[in-house]
């Protein structure tokens, strides 16, 4: 599971590429805003690999 802002400085692209090269049968679940331009780019990169799932943003309520 990867929980992060989907921005270049968080190296999401490197994580996705490394995972795609692996033989892992486990899922890679990515939690973050995939509707941003960079998030869309990451979804396109992962397209076709059914082991990679984008869950969207995780927001917490502030008290």
C-alpha cells in the first residue's frame, strides 16, 4: 500500500515502475489524488497491470 500526495517529488513513478517489474502477486494499492494531472499520468503508466489499484484521496476530519 502506498499512501501519499501524488506529486513527482514523492517518487510515485519509480515505485510503480519497480512494482511492475516485480513478479509479486500481491496488489499495490495507491491512495492519493489520482485526478490531478500527475495522478492521471501515473494511472496511464500503470494501465494494463491489474495488480495496481488507485483508491483516490484519503481525507480525515479535523476536530
